[in-house]
């Protein structure tokens, strides 16, 4: 993780934003796992007004990388290569990497940033560009939710976080009191 020297204002604003963050609508389904999840649009739509209210912004940039061998003979990930450098690396070692850099900033100038880079693999029935696009969307969704402390997928081994959240947010029903003797009920 990369961050500014101080993140005091950012941390305070993020804590306040997280306390008000609504649940993102689970508007998409994974046909393979038969689970629901919040699409990238849903996650952004749910969080953006709260971020603005607390003077926060989140930007994301696509990045590419090659898997290059360093002088020490060890293969190191070299993030944020230019397209020409990435092509050269691919020609040299056959590996393509793609990723996202997410930067959360506060109006004070404080920031935190993190990158996630994974191998770009071929997918049956998709062009390389289509695969890159869907991989970037996937990484953006997970990164956006992670940096803000949101969830965007159903928990595959437990109760749905949406159910848990709505159960906690719903006030308990008032207890039913027994009728007072001698009074008629208001039916």
C-alpha cells in the first residue's frame, strides 16, 4: 500500500462515510456459483454520494505489467509498464498482466493507494480485448468495495450480509401487550 505521510483526516472521513454507507444492491448473478453480487455500477452508485459528502474521492486506473527477470535472477513483477514496454515483456517471457490502481483521496490531500495485478488469461469465446475488459471490471469492483470496506458478493459459506445488515437495521417489533381487563380491543 502506498499512502501520504499522514492519513488522519482521510481516516476520520472514511470512518464517517462507512457508518453511513448504504448496502449496494445485489443486481447481478453468477450463473456458475448461483450467487448474487453487486455490479460495479451498483457499488459506485451506492458509495459515491457518501464519498462526496465526506470530501473523499476514489479513482481507478487500469495498469499493465510484465513479469521481468531482475539482475538478481529472480522474476519480479514490474507494474505500470507503458503499452510498448508491456509488449516487449510479453515477447520476452510470454506473460501478460493486467490490473487496477485504486487511489482514495481526501480534500486535505491525504491519500491511500493500492494496486492489484493478475495474469491475463485467454478465455474461450472471447477476444483478448474482451477478456481484458471483463478482468478490469472485475478488479475494479473488488478493489472499489475493498478500499471502502463494502461487500459486493454473497458470502458463499454463511448468511447473506444483506440479510444480516437488514436484520440489524430493522428495529425489533413492539411486544404485544395482553388486553387490559374491562377494555375493548381496537379491532
